[in-house]
C-alpha cells in the first residue's frame, strides 16, 4: 500500500489522540507511544509503524513517559494497490 503523511503531531504527557478510522497507519517519529487499537495495547518506539484497517476500530495514542511524542498519521494514496505495511520500520529521521 502506498501511503502519504496526512498529519504530523506532537503530544505531551496526558494528551491522548484519537486517530480517524480512515487512517492507514501511524508512525512514531520521536519518543515512545502507548497505542490502544482493536482491543489491544501496544508500545511503539521511534521509527515503528502500526497498520490500521480502514473502517474498523479507531486507535487512541498517548505519549509514554514524560517525553514528547512526535507521530505521523498516514493516509492511503488513492489509486494505488494495497499491500502490507511492515513493522518495525526504521528511519534516519530523529531516531
């Protein structure tokens, strides 16, 4: 699946964010995240992605610990074929 960054945010301790059901994935750019999605809790570190299924459960994300969390919400690019997003994805950006 080809994706593009739809939104980049910074969250601080105590600021949860609800990701739209239409999102393709979330990617952590800096910090660590606590993610609740589809009845499961997951910890994501810098550079990791979590694929999301469109129209299913929404994800709730918050910063883990006292450090700020920088995350990207990824959207599906229209007209592209779907494939699996692999986890973890390591990036040279801020990791």
